């Protein structure tokens, strides 16, 4: 059972291993929504995510004998690092079962905290190793002690902003939302706690609708940290009681939120951590004080570059066109001049002489360029059309 006393204990204990993540007022998001929006930057923790809170508090509740047997968990990243870091602080062995496709940076960070990494795609394999070796299993989310540790976030929010109206929280397996919503309601029942799930992995929404935990057929989303097919059965009753609403966010909205976070707040936040920010567009919170929990920032550079590219294309800041030109000197220069005259910036050209059997009639030029946004893109297209190039918009690619 989750009690105020346990939350208070957890909130004090986790201070030993967490960075102070003071609320950050977002002028940009406040202007967009008409609310006073604050960010709770858990991406700034030692391990890059809030998970250290639940892992550390859970391990603190174990007996010396349970810790000495060694700890084990299954995780692709944030929980893995949280358990590894916390185990090191307690001086006990940790074994982490990670999927074979886990990005190298997450594997290396987990190992750097002293944990042993075993590769396997199955949660069941971690349970098997625990049984065979007598390890103590630390569940990523379906554990009320873990959820209590995560709830320390709510304690910090309310202490720093006592008049908060809304707290938006990402949902994966449900541990974070369970802890935050339960403590928030204990401290002030008027606080509205809104959960946010990726639309392609809405396992908590499905569970609430069914009245019980259900397993999704798939969890398909770029928000990999919250791509959970089945929420915790220990969490569900607390979510039913304390969460006011759950919003669903499409992957495309996360791409835009990533760009906004980088450009306006100079922060790297992983896709799962951006669910709370992306959901603001769906919430009527004008005049209210809103806190968005940024749950983590563990993102590999390759994923980051892909998100940035898609985001720029999505917002018409990069686009491609195809134009047909007669194959004669000066035509390419004429196209480039037309684009330059309206402040377009060409970043890639492809010249195809074989689009037609009559090269004198037409060769294809594919142009990828930068623009300031949708209005500027339209201006460039109009300029090309007015100069007789008849541009055809095509799918943009930077590679």
C-alpha cells in the first residue's frame, strides 16, 4: 500500500542520488497555450531519466540478504541505468537483461555503473535467471515501492509550485503516473493529473476501458521508453482512482515537440519524455499553472539526427522539388538565381539527363532546399512557377 509516510521517506532518500531538477518556466509554451507552463527536467538526472528514483528507493526497502543475493532486471535503457547506478551505491551486484538491439550508448552507460549486461529479448529470461541464481528482481514499473520512489517527483513539484493546477505525466507501464498521481492527490486533491500515452502503445487507455489489464497486440511508436504492451496490474487501481484523464499523442507530434525543445529550451529530451509537452495542444489550460514532466533524455545520436531531419521536413523548413529544363548552358544558373532572389538556400541538387529520350526538350533537376517555413516555401514555389519552371513538390530526403 502506498502511504504518505512512505512517500516522505522516499523523497528524502532519493536526494542522495538525484540532481535537483528545479522547475523551468517555459515562456515559449506559455505563449502557445495561454497558461503558465513549467518543465520538470528529469532528463538532467545522473542516469538521464527519473528511473533512478524508483530503483534507489526499491533497493533501500530490501533486506541485506536480498541485496547480497544480487539484483536483476530487464530493461532497454532508463530502468537499466537506474538499477545499475542504485546497485552501485548500495554496493551490490546487478545483472541487466537487455535486448540485442539496445543502442550501444545505453549498454555502455549501464556497464559503466558496474552492472553485468546479458543480451536477450525476453523479460521471462530475466525471471528465469533470477530463479536459477537467487537474484532479487527489480521490476521496471509493476511494483509499488518503485512507484513510491517515482512519486518523489510530485513532492518536489508541489513544494516548489504549491498552486500547480495540472501535472502532465508520460505513461509506459504505469509506475511513474501511479506514484505522481497518488501523492499529488494526497497533497492537494484539486491538482489535476493528466497521463499521456503514445497513440501506438495506449496500454493504459485499453486497461481503463476494459476495467482490467489487457495486452496489446503491438506497441508501435517512436516513443520507445513507453512502448509497453501491458501495464502493471498493481498500478491500475491507483490510476483508476487518481488520474483525471489520459491523452494520446501521435508520433508526428513528438517530432515537432523535439524540435521545439531543442530550439527553444536548448534541451535534449527523448521521445517518451516529450509526451507531456506534445499533449499541451489538446489541453484547455488557459490561465492555469501546468507542469510537464520530462521523464528522460537518453537518446542516441542516430535517432536524434533522424528526428531532426523529419521535423525540418514536417515543418517545411526543408523540401524538395522537381523541375524539367532544356539541356543547355545557363538553365541551372537561372533556377539557382530564381531561388536565391527569394532567399531560398539550395542544399542538394540531382541532375538526371535520362528522364526523357529528347534531352533538348527536358532533363530533370531535383532540388532540395531550406526555407523559413510553410509561407516561405510557398513564396519559393511561386517564384519558380512565375519564371516558367513549373515545380513539382516531391518527397524530401537529405541522404
